[in-house]
């Protein structure tokens, strides 16, 4: 029994250490030849900014890699060799010209972080839902037009960043992503979130720079929410149900069409920061709100 | 640091301004008289004076079946067009350019004389004669270019007549349009016609010689290539494409040097009359079809016309042939493109000589390097030398691991000697802008005897510990007045691996160089990041001398400038945060007004600290583009900052809650500065990518460039845009950018890094005299005036030597003989590779042969550097062990 416990602790320790990518324990190689010739196991490899159009075929030999950075090259597709690296935990292909994710992505079962910012994706392959250890996905600045449905089947996800796409439709079953803490859907083309249900755990929600007219009721049921940014939308009023956001610390409502806020906002006792600049509010309204919420700093 | 925020528009602007003014005699879409009656005309129809008053008229393109402005009768075998135009012969160029869009064949007459027959058979031509081939697809729309000698024209009124022949009366289309313009004398213009070979094979060496038969080559107007916008698309993929053209010059009209502008993606060799005159972005040595360019050209650099000076002596009277081989970075590359022009060089600008460096003893005293594209080597002024300190992949001397890549901020922190900061003994902190990130902490000493820096220790800064979660993309940073390093994480991530409530990355982290450990602390005493300074794509930080204010900017994200007022001096852990708002914003990258306000940004709760940028944005901060660095001038106390995407350096006076005197200090992508170089006065555009900034104590602003040509510029403190004082210090080796310059307190030495040089750069010899190789590896170097770094003479190579003084044998097992002749005050010094003196002996008089025994020294070294000095003589020899 003790032994098993020890083993578990050891495994936990190992995975923790790996996640931290200590540059001394896991030096990152930047030259494929040096990595192949290395007598030590190579865990981390970075080809950032190497001007690559394709990946070196020899990469297949580095089958212990858990970290691979391919950022800022000229890749137009994800070469097969990537999917042979079954130990990969962190994959960064930001700033390339990738148009689609091949089926092979489903092979990277240990993947925890997938970053594909600044590419040309129009969809996310549903094979990605096979990655049940995935915690973080970044698809910022692509050409996605809907919230990738496959993500709904990855309850392990803690962070989803989809800002600066063209998303106009978001599934109402976001609550299926049970562990989700951070969701960023800013700078998309959302005008209606419908009857969206949010995961209970959600802590940071960023919806700024869309065309949202009304904050969905479900947002106000997120009792764990600490930070809400709905600035730069077309919101005309806030529901009194906002009082349920009892853990919210910072709220950014800037640049909307709000003339006033419901009095229930005074029950947000943890709210320290409230940004209201760019709303058609009078000085009297602001003064009243300041009286109502002495513990909150209001920026107007 | 990395993001290439390039201003294509400004570069195109420069490119355009380089075109010589040109006279169009008649333009595309001009008016023509035409006969579409479908019968043979009398032979005189084409002569001047032939009565065309009854003919119809309309603007080009004229025809039918394809888009036309004027529709003529159909079907026709032949249509006849004519027009009169007036010229002043003296204004015409030696050859005139006639462009004709023709579907299908044409014969062109000028004043009744045939000057062009294109896609038509030889011999007599009638109304019934059909064109030789069908013209279709894209060829229907191109303007075929013909050169017409000035001698064919008459002073005053001329008549051009064109008969346009169909491929068959049954053909669905027939179309014609034309233009006539001058071409620059003694050269050729952008977009002109080239013959090209795109067969994808090696050509015989003679291909570039005048007289080589290119009649079977294709031709088309520039730009030619594929994958980027081109006028003429050539076959792909290619490693190399070959272009050639003949042009006529009158030698007496040429300037002493001619300006050749070439847009090239990626590398070129240019031959004039068979002689190589330009090699750009290509390796040295023999070049074949398979040879790839040295670096990838992309972004805005693909569209720049790179300028080269070709001496008049390379030209011949009359017809010259220019031949360009264009090499790709790889056959798999998606694009390949070339266009060029040649013209008389603009007369040199007279600027007053630089008198700022009369004593020549300050690091800022140098003659500008000659403007250049990046070459295979680091280029610094002849007054300076450099020494390689460390490079990517070097093993750490302590703690295991090796030096990371993407060397970025390079901070010298002086150790204290008797309470005074030392300029010869310090720490050198080098950021690694990688993911995962890291910081190398080295300890370095200056050896007064060898005048070289020695690295005594190197190790990785320890970012382990669950309260830290390591660091990523350590970009730039700063050295604090209290002797710590602040490293800046350029990437923000949202995940919170250790569950401490803070996002893991996107923060400043403070490091104690003595322990190579993080010195910033959390409230509970664990190691932490500088949370109150906020999360963003941190780039750099500068702290004022009083230790009360810090300034920094975001590269990406909000692109804003921030100020942080510390609660306690010399303590970055708590303070108030402000964002800069220009009172009237920016127009075209220029401040509309000279005033600004510092707006407070909430930074006291974790939720706010984790979301600095979206809060600053909502509060109205001014968005620049790529704030790469902020510095404080030691001369005027103003705050200077770069915006890489706007290609400018700004400055302002900080008044506390407001700022004033906001202005552009230097730059603008298309702003051209004149430079005194060893080759005389040269001009160079500021270009893209102003990035890291550093002041020396005299107030010279050193500007490191990422993008453009990756120079280091130096701007004098009394520089203004109206009265520019700009010098060019360095050009980085191919593929690399300079990063993170800092100076020793005495400003004798400057440390910076050469980030991501290409693997095709050349080896070099640095101040140690050793051959250094940092191909494909980021490197950190020190620069200084020659007299302050390394022993005199150019080591490794034999320079200014008296040939008959020879050291032999070499390689040796230990005893060597020097045929020293009768030199006076002869002294031999041997150094090992660490720069340490291992042997020294003086001889007041010498025989013809002097023997030196280095057997013991060679027990510990495989190579020694011998410095041989005597009255009026100095020589350095690399001595190898047998």
C-alpha cells in the first residue's frame, strides 16, 4: 500500500516537473542534428523562427519529446511526423499558415496544451475530442466561424482561448466542459449567446468586442466567476440577477449602451473594480453607484 | 521582439520614389481612329497625311469578344488603327517603349515605316492574312513591349498605324490597345521586359555573357515569378530562375555609379556583360542551380527594391547585357519573385562632416558602416572590435544544461569593487526568448593584459519552484539601479498550473544575479513574479535612477506604454499602475497634440492583475504598435520609446499625472538619413523594425533594429528630424537581429546578442584572434573601440606583416624558429585559447634566427597565439600543436 502511494507521489512529481519545463533538466534543443546526436534523451525541441516549410523527417527519432515549439515558421500543414510523437504534452504551432488539423491529432493522447494561434483554421477536427488530457487550447486569430463543437467533449479543458476569430455561433452546452476556468471569446462576431449554459467552475469570462445586446441569464448563475469582461458590446441593460455573481472581483462593462445599473449590484460585496467608461451614464448615476458600492472603485 | 510588424505601404513609397520621372507620349486606353469595314485598304493607309477624317474613333481597348471600351464591327480578318501624336525629339529617350495588347497579330508602322511585326508571318500581308498563332488566356491581356529607337521618330507630328490581324474570321475575339512612353536613358525601369529561363536546370556558364543566344527564352514584364503578385508567372517550383535583358547606354551620359534596384525573393547574383557585379543574400563561392539563398526573404522585405551601386566602368558604350540569377530559399518555398530597374544615381547630398567625436575615445566615436543588405558576417565600424562571450548550446559551467537559444536582453550588472561599480568585473544576464524560456547568468572579467573578457562562470537562472512555474519567452528586460535584473515574459497564457490564482506567464520577474535566483517575492515569502506590474506581452522595463518609477510597454496586445510608481523606492513588488493616453491620439503614427495623460489602471486584486491589458484598453490608453522598449535619456530626462509597427521612436516629458512635449524623435520607415561612411556620404532609409533602445551616458540613443536591414543605429542627443544626426553602427549577420544592448558603467564596452543567425553565415575571427563559429546559433558578444579590446593587430590573419618573418615549423611539437632578421627590441608573447599569457620573452638584439621553446606550453594547449613585436613591426601567428 505504501509502495503504491509512493509510486503515485513519484508519478505526480514527475508530471509536475515536466509541466514546468525546467530548462536545466529538460534543455530545449533548437538544432535537429544536435538533438539527434545528443547522448541524453531529448524532451524539448524548439524550431521557432527557423523559416521551415516542412519539418525534418528525423524528428520521428525524438520519440521522448513532450514539448515541441514550431512557432513562426512557414508551415502550411501539420506534417505527419508530429503525430508520431506520442509523448507530446505541449505543442505550439502559433504563427504559421496552417489551414486544417489532420486526423492524426487524435494520436497525441498525452497532449495537455495545444496552441495554434495566428493560423488559417476554418474548423477544428473532431478527432481532437480524443485528447482527454487536454487542459489548454489556443486558437486565437484564426478563421473559425463557430465554437468548435469537439471541445464540448473534452471535460478536462481548463482554458479555451478563441479570441479574434469570426465566431457568431456558440453552443449552449458549454457546461459539458466541466473543468473550464478561463473562456475567452472576445473579438468575434457574437450578437446572441442564446440559452448558453456555462460550466459551474468558470472563473474568468471574456466576451469583449462582440455585438452582444444582452448578457445571457446563465452568466449570472456562475457563482465562481471572479472576472467578467463584456466591454465593447451593445448591451443596453443588466439584469438584477447579477446579484448572484457573489464572487466577482472585477467587472468591465465599458463601452456599452448602459444608462444605469440595477440596485442589486450593491450585493456584490467582493467587487473591487467596476469599469463603466464609454456608457451613456450621467454623473449623478455614477455618484449614486459610488454611494451604493463604497467598497468598489468605479472607473468612469 | 519577434513579431514582425512591417509597414508595407511605407516601403512601397520609398520604392516608388526611386522611379525616374517618365514621359508618356500616349497612354493605354487613349483614342484611336479605326477602319472596320472588312476590306483591304490601299497601301498608303499607313502613311502620314493619308485622309482618315471619315474613320470612326474610340478609346482603347478596341475590338470585340473580350472586354473593350470601343466595340468595332465583327467578324473581321483585319482591323486598321491609326493616330497622330506630337513629340519633341529632344525629350525622347534613346529608345522608346511601345506596349501593345494584341489579339492576335500586329504590324506597326511609324510614319509609314514598319517598326514591329509580331505574331505575323514574313512576307506580304493583306487583309486576308491571318496571325501566326492564336493568342488566348492571359496572353490576350498583356501589353507586349517593343523598343523603338528615337531615330524612327520625327520632330513634331508623328503617325502610328497598326494593322491587327485575327487568327481567323471565325475567331470570337479581336482586340488591341497600345501605349508609348520614354524609358530612362542609360537604364531600364521597373516592370520592364525580361527574357527568362525557368526550365529548372543548370545553365552553361556562358548564359550570362553578351551574345549568348536567348532567342528561345520566354519573355515577360517584371515582376516575374510566382507565389506573390507578379506580372509574368514563371514555372514552379524552381531553385533558380535566370533572367536577362539588353539595354543601351551612352557612356558619356552615365553617372560615376549607376543605381540598380532589385526586388528579390530570395537571393540574387547580377552579372553585367558577363561580370558579376552584385551578390546579395547568397553564400560566397561557386553557385549552381541547386544553391539556395542565404536567408528567407519574407514580409515587406519581399517588395523592397534593394539598392546597389554599379560603377560606370562596368558598362560599355551601346548595348549592354544584364543577367540575373534568382535563387530560392528552397524549392519548397511558395514564392519566388524578381524585378529590377537601373538609372543614373542621384547626385550625392552634401552634408557637413561629423564633428561629434573629436577625441575618438568614446564608444560612440566611429565612422558609419556602408549601408548594406545583411551579409554572412557581423559588420561593425573599423574603429571597433568584438569578442564572442557565449552562444546557444554552450554547456553551463555550473548546474548542468546549456545556454538556450534566441538570446535577447543582454544586461551587464557591475559587481561592486570597493563600493564602486566595476567595469571589468560583473554579471552578464542573457534572456532566452524561447518557449520554454530561461535566463543565462554568466560572470565575466576583463583581463587587462590580454584586453579580453573571460567568462568565469555560467549557469541557468533557477525558475523552479511551484510558486513560479518557470518563465517563457524571456524577451527584453532591464537592469535596476539596485543591481538586479528584471526579465520580461513576452507571452501571456491563461493557465494556472500551480493553482495560485495567477496566470502562469506574462509577468516581470526580478533576478538576483549573484545567486542566479528569483528575488521577487510573494506576500507569503515564496518566490513570485511582479504581479502588480501587471500581465501583458512584456517587452522591457526601465527604472529611473531614484528607484521610484518604472516604464514599460506592451509588444502586441494593447501596444500601450505603462508607468509604475513604486510604493517604496527600489521595490517593484507594489505600486500604482498607469497607462499613457495621448490627449488627441495618433494620426498616421504621429501624435496629433503634444500632451498626454497617465490613466490609472486597477492592479490591486488578482482578477485585475490577471487582466491588465483589457482594463487598460477600456480605460482609453493609446494604442501604438509594438512598444519594444522604453528608456530614459540621461541628458534631457525625457522618456523615449519605440513603436516597431510604426517604425518610429517617440519621446515625451513626464510631468507626473500628465505628459508634454510628445513627439516623434527619430524614424519613419521611409525617412532617409545621410551617413558619413568610409566610402563617402551614403543614404539609407530608417526602414522597419526599430526595437531595443539604449542610451550611453552622453545621451546617444542606440537603436537596435528587428526587421528592415537589422542594423544598429546611433542617434545623437541633439538630433532632430529637421537636422538629423544619425549614424549606422552595425549590420547583423544574415537571418539575425541585434538584441539587448547594455554598457559597462565606464561605457568602454557594450554587450549585445545576435539573435537567430542563419546556419549559412560565415565563420569569423573575433578580438581573441580565434576563428569563431556561431552558424545558426544565437550569440552574445561584447563590442569596444579597437584600442580597448584584444591585443593590437588583426589576429588569426597576418596583417601589415613583413612577409619574411616566418614562424616554423607550424604545426610544431614545441620548438619553433623565427627568422627575425635583425629586428630591435624583439618580444614574443604566447597566449592560450583563454587569452592567458603562457609565455613571454624579450630579446634586445636578435640574430637572423630566434629559437623559442614552447614544449611545456603545448602540454596544455593544442593551439597558441604568438604575438611577435619589435620596433616598427608586429605580427600575430596561430601556432598549432603537431
